[in-house]
C-alpha cells in the first residue's frame, strides 16, 4: 500500500540547517510527484515545494533561496533541506504524494515535528 | 498567490446535525479544490477532490459543492468521528494554498 514516512530531527538550533527525509513505498518517484507541506503549531498548512516525477523541482517563493529539495530514486527517498532556520520555522513537516500536476495531494506522511531552539 | 478564505474558524454541533463549511477563492480556480480532515496529531486525510468528488472510502454523508468562487463542504448526520479540523485547498495554481482551517467540535 501507499506509504510516506518523514524522518528528521526533533530539535534544530537557530540559524542552523534542517534536513528531513521522506521515504516512500507502494509507488515510484518516477511516476508520482512528492510535495512538502508544513504546519506550525495551531496554525494552517503551508506549501513549501515539490519534487516532480521527472526530477525537476518547484519552490514557494516565500522560502526564497533557503529551501532545497532533492531525491534518490534508488532508495525511494525525497529530501528537504532548509537553512538559516528561525523560531517561526517551528512546525510539523509533511511530505505528500500527487498523481500528476493537475491533481490534489492524495496521500500524506505522518509528519515530523521540528522545534527551532534559540 | 491565491487566497483561500475559510469560514467559520470553529464550530460546535450536535450528534446527527448537518453542518456546512465554506471556502472563498480570491480568483477563479475552477473545480481544483479539495477538502481534508485532520485529527489531532495526525496528517490531513483527503475527503473531497475536484470540488465535488468523494474520495474512495469516505462516507456519503460528506459532500462538496461549488457556486462560482464559493466552495462548501457539507457533513450530514454528524457523528463523533467527524470531529477534527477541516482544510480547503486549491491546486489550480502554484504556489498551492490552503484555507486557515475549521475546527469542528461535536457536542
């Protein structure tokens, strides 16, 4: 069955870099797109960016040049890397699957809660 | 960016009631609108896509509708399991955007 699972640190220091891995199963990264979405505590969902099935990426300009998304198809993994972390980057980070560019996000991982500490 | 204005932000209803949650898009998004249910500590679960299409396995008590740029999620015969936060989401244009969420409490 389709599964996505995020792994990453619970705590990151202010100004440091966040690295999260999304490991997928039940589908291929060369067929489906994978997106990153975050949710600060008690707040709404914010789209961060996407890894397209062809290997290209797209980013929310709100993250400017801080964000990088990459993948390793042989390991069925998609990686999120974001630098210069601030306290308002404290959030739950989710990866989610998309069938194609004109469809919605259908399966989501459980998420990983990251706290940025000063 | 497309703004999704969701209302109400919270609501309380009784077992068996019918409730409606609304989302207004700041520009035309066609039927590229989905609804998610999120339980505490869990990830969003897809309920409705294409504004009106029920995701497989979702009870028929849930329905979606559209009137112009206004989108609605209606839940009939409320049960305790319907408690949670509901999010609308547009996937017409990037960046993808979401409503601010509606917290539904069952009395």
